C-alpha cells in the first residue's frame, strides 16, 4: 500500500477559493487514504475513509464528495501510475445515494471536474455519479447555471459507443433536450450511433420534434428496464397522440427491412470484423415505441410486433443462434404476451420457425403456455387452431372486384398478372389491403411448413376430425396437409381425398379408408414401414405427379448399423467431414441445433471445439461434436472461421448421461442423423467445383450417403419421363450421360463430373436452378436440380458455348485420343 498524494498540493488551481473547513476535511482524508486494490469493491463504511466519516455532518460529507471527485482526477489524469482503486470508487457510489444539500459552487466544481477532459484521454463514468446525483435533486429552473458545463460534458462524451450507454449521458441529453428547440431536442434524443439512428435523424427528426410527438419521444427514451412499469405505461397513455402512434407504426415498420452493418478493420497485422445492428440507446428508444403499442386497438399492431420480433430475434446475417437485438425481440414478444388473445399465437409461431436464440424462444414458450392455460388447449393445439386464413377460400384464393390473391402471395386481375392502371386507381384501397395480406402470407407459409414437418418428425397424433379441420380444410395449412400421407394409428395409410363433402384416405392401390371422427391418426413416416411399402408410395407419388411440401415418402431413413452397435453410444457415420463453417452453422441452427460456436479467439479456452445440440422427443438431446483442424488459424488469418471438421454424434438423457444408440427410438435416431447428413450434403467442401486433396476426391466421387441414395431412387423414377432418357443411365454412384462429344458421369452425392474414357474432371459451376422438371418433393440444398441441370446441358454438349466448358471437353478429347 502506498500513501496518497495530497489533493491541495496536486491540484492547487482546482481548490482555490474553497472554504478552509473544506480544505481541512481534504487534509484529514488525504491522511488516511492510500491506493489499495480490493475485490469486490468494498462498502464505504469498511474503508479508512468511511470509518473516519462515521459521525460527520452534511457539510463534511459534501467536502468528502469534492475530495473524491478531485482524487479521481489525480488517479486517472496520469499523475499516478494507478488505473483503478476500489477503495476510492466506494465514495461516489455511497454519496450519490445521500440527500446532500450541495451549494451552487460545489455543484459547479463537481461538473467542472467531470466535464474537463482527462490528460490521458480516458473516459470514466464514475466521474459523473456525484455531479448527476447533485443535479437530479434540483428543480428544473435551478439547472440553468450549469447548462454550459453540461454542454461541455456532452461534447466530450458524444460519439463514443460505450459512453452513450451511460445513465449519466442519458441524463445530460435529457436535460439539454428539454432546453433546446424541438428540432434540436429530437436530434439529441435520437443520437447518431448506428445506421438506424441515422435513418431516424434523416427521415423523421422533424416529425419526432413536433409538439404532439416530442414529449412522448422523451418518454420512449426512458424505456431502460426489461418491462414497463405501471407508472411508465400511465405516463405513456397521458402523452399518447394519434400523430405519435402513426409515426411509431411507420418507424417500427422500417425494422424488418433494416440490416446490420459489417465492417472489416485492420491494425498492423491484426484484422477483425465489427458488426453493428442497433446501439443500446437506439434499441431503448425503439423499445419505448413497442411498449407504447400495447394498448393500441388497431388490426396492424399484432402483425407489426411479430415482424419486429422475427427481424430482431433472427441471427446476424439472417440465421444463427444469436440475435440481432435480443432487447428488441424480447420487448416485442413481451407486448404480444401482455396483449394476449388468440391472434398473437400466429406471430409467436413465426418466431418459433425463424428465431434460434434460446432465451427468446423461452419467452415465446412462456407466452404460448400462458395462452394455452387460458384456453384449455396444449400449445401445439393452440397454434394449429390460430393459423390465420387471410380471407382465402377453400381453393386457396380470395377474389374481389376482379382482383385475385393466391396462396403464393401473387395478385392477379382476371387472367392478367399485370394489373391495369385503371384498376389500380379505382381499387387502390383494396389493392393495398391485398398487398399487405400477401406479405403476411409469404411470412406465414414457411412457418407453417416448418411446423408441419416438425409434427412428422415427432409422431404427433390427432383425432381425424381435428386433422381434417386444421390440416386439410384450412386454406393455408391445407396446401401442405393435402399433399401428405396420413396413417391411422397402427392401421392403413393413404392420401387425403374429398368424397361427397368429407375427407377419406386412399392407398396406392386405390383402396378407400374412412376413419371415424375420433380415430387417432398421424403423419406417415418411412422409418416405421417396410421397403416395399416405401417403394409403393414413391411410385404412387410419381405416377400422380404429386409434389410434397417436404420429403415424406422420399424421406431418408437412418437405421442403426453394425458399426454403431460396436461404438455403443456414438455414431461416426458423419465424422471427419470438412464443412463450410458459416453455412453449416446456419443450416443446423435453422433446424433447431444450438451451441455450434467456433473461433480463433482462444484455443486455450476451447474455442477450437464445439458441441451442437438439439432437443429431441422423449427427453433426449442429440449432441454432435465439431472442431477446427490444425491448419485452420493460418488458413483463416486468425479471423473468421471458414472450415470446421465434424465429429461424433450421440445422445444424452435429461440428466446428461450418454444413451446407448440401441436405446434411442428409431425415429429420433433417424431424424438426428438426417440433419447431420443434410448438413454434410449441403456444406461439405467436397462439393466445391474446383477442389483438391484426399477429402475432396473421396467425397466428390466416393460412396453415396443416405441422402444421395434417396436422390438416386428419385432419379430412377424420373429418368423415363425426361427428354434425355435415351441418353442417360444410372450406375451405383453416377448418372451417366451420353453427349455428342463425350460421355459424362455425374456423381449423385456431390454433382461433380468425370469424362470418359479417362475420367478427366469437368468443372461446371451451376448458374441457376436449371431445367424445370417435376420433382416429388421440395429438396433441401437443391442438388437433384443441379444434377438434372448438368445432365440436360451435357446431353447437348455440341451446343455448349461457354468457353471454359468447351475448352475442358476439347482438352479431354485430345487426352483421351
């Protein structure tokens, strides 16, 4: 411990004119103070300074406050080598809570010490605790003498990300905004810390400064807690005007289209990426706007809250287990929860389908549980009963005054896709409504597809009459449900067919199945059926040209292998693959996996290893290991990770104990491994058109995965229907295509191409979705479309004009000859 330096000796200009009694207190405090490190920060009463002041009066406590303020300047002004003193920090924290009768001279000294820049350029929020506390207790009229000092402090603190978060900075801005003209006040309250605040300053500052809005803008800026208090809401209600509500709606409506800014920085040999979405000050202002929507009884409110929750809750870049702004997403969900009602359920379902941040999803689950309790329904049944119909009829369309809105969100006029100008002018209001509904439809459809596929993967059971009402008759969900195979529990299965106004099921042989209203049914899953049954359904779908919304009949099945029986509690089926990290993380996150976080920031702390986990039915959690290879840091320049390596996959129970794979239900095992196969099949570096190395060679031309085998099965049924049928044939791993110049082998897993007779590699980079042919399912990753596109191109190789392709084919012909 080293003795402190006297304040009077070190800062003579600062103490000039202070009363002798104050200087005597300074001397007493200097005598007992010494720099000392303690953690955590002690209570003032437990320090030598606090013990000295046990019986002091108000004047001496104020003198201690001045001494501490000047002591902080000595500590941080480069006069001493010390940077932080917990013993000294205890003083302003304790004194700020006391009701001290500060004189105007004392307040001016406190603010002068805070507002004058430190010699070393540092900013410390402790310097503002006492000055702010002294002013907070003064009437508004008594603040005028200190405005210049506040302006000096504001100029010092403006523009820095961390200082803008300080409560002292908010206090300074609020005081100065109160005493500025409306336009300037709005700019002060908005700040300029991110792109959205710049948007507000540019497009909305004048309107936010209007008399009917500015008082509420000041109030919105005070939304600093997780939930609004009754007092906050009461004050908001008193200030709310129609003008402010309309403006808040317009501003919040800009959030869904707003995106984060990604900037690359470099200093010497070190590079890093900075991502900016919303600064805390901007998010606080927007949170106040969201809270203010809670009592607004307008039809647009619930959908807007859902839009904000999805946009803010989605991960950086549009996916991932993080969130662009957890504060804003939780605020929107909180308002939805407090508004209640069945109309919020559809918006919460959208959040469930898109957002992967666990804490946000937990809030959604709590809200759904609360609504479910009030309605007496399970959360699952609640969601399916509240899917909006959007005014669509049973055929999935809505037609008014010649304008037709289709399920895919397309608006037409009669048979014309382009709406005539006269119609646009005569029915402008209706057209605007239809466009708004089309936007909501496009957002709802992916959420419904996600939800229905989840029911397939978890063996959800319904009564037949509920399945008909919510999955076959519904104009939105029905577009999925009517294309899926339904199965009577422990009984026959069939596709829905409407007969005499009611739904029945028909199997591939045309046999009719007529379930009773209370018959339990579920979505058919191939894992529970024989190969012959699966084959029959696949043939039937192809014969009927029925495209399913996701893989059901053609769904991959992953049964326990002898190798996995030997490894007992983990599968190595998808171990050792080199995956594009960002793409793999986004794909797995979109399918409900979390925890996949790798980086070069701290290998000694385990940043080179991660475990992706996904909660599965029956209380099981799937766990898939990932790690970085030894060359990763050098390859990435120790910046963002580009490639990760997949490891073993296993399961744990609710107690975290490893579960033998033989004890994992077949459907749970199959669905987890299907996710892994999909991640490898879409993100493997073996898919790169111009790759090299042993892994690229083995993946690009090696044995087929289950996904690739399913792709082969689909191609086996598709080929006879295609124009190139007489030029193509399937082998065990390749689609072999005979062109006019060469014969080509397209690998069914990677889409990579070899040219006969010498197996020369042909690089073709896909440039679109390829030829539009019927596919029996919406394929994740689109590899089947890529393979077919390449096949059509190569079957007519004599007509190819791309010089890079013709050169490779010509070079291969010369080498072959």
